[in-house]
C-alpha cells in the first residue's frame, strides 16, 4: 500500500449509517523471473477485529521483475464503530490503527510452458493519521503457497 485518500464521506438518514470511501494506491511487485497472472482478490479491513470494509481488486498480470500499480476503493462502514470507546479515543488522538488481509490466487508460467498455481496472502497493520488522512506506520507480512 503506497497511500490512501478519502474519496467521500456520507451518511444515510434512513438507516443512520455513516460510511466513507477510501482509495488505496497499491503496488503489486513481482521480483521473480516468471510472470504472475492473478485473479480478482478480496481485501478485508478490520478495526480491533471488527470487519469494517471489503473491496475487490480486479484480475491482472504482473510481468517478470515489474511492479503494477492500481487503485482499490474500499467502502468503510464507520457507523459500526461510532459506539466503540476505543475508536472514539483513537479519533481524538488522531491515529487509528487498522489491519488488512488480502488473498490473491494466480498462476505462474515458466518458459512459456510450465504452469503452476500460486497463492499469496498479505496481512498489513497500518496506522492512519486522521487529520491528514495519511499512513503513519505500515507493517506487512506475506506468505506464499506454491
């Protein structure tokens, strides 16, 4: 994740819900010698283990030794957190910590002939600075299944 920006903040008077759309600028880096064709993936966003948003990223190809950048829009359901005392305190202090989880499944093609299924799981912990809506800290872990 390179950066995030607030796309819109909206409320619904009929359902008393508060939502915001966040656009995440994401890079898919492929350091390997084979291209990686991946399917659509689902990213889940959590605040203190509460699911607050999900977004689907489109399928694509990360060519060998290349980086692909794309924007993913995540709709966060902030209304689920309004009554959470910890969330209110985090807003006041200006830093809100989120966790994300993304699973991407795809195939690598080696020498144009050999195909192999590869799954990549990426979990990130990030802190969003509320006044500037910027990333303060980000730590990611990945696991690859061949």
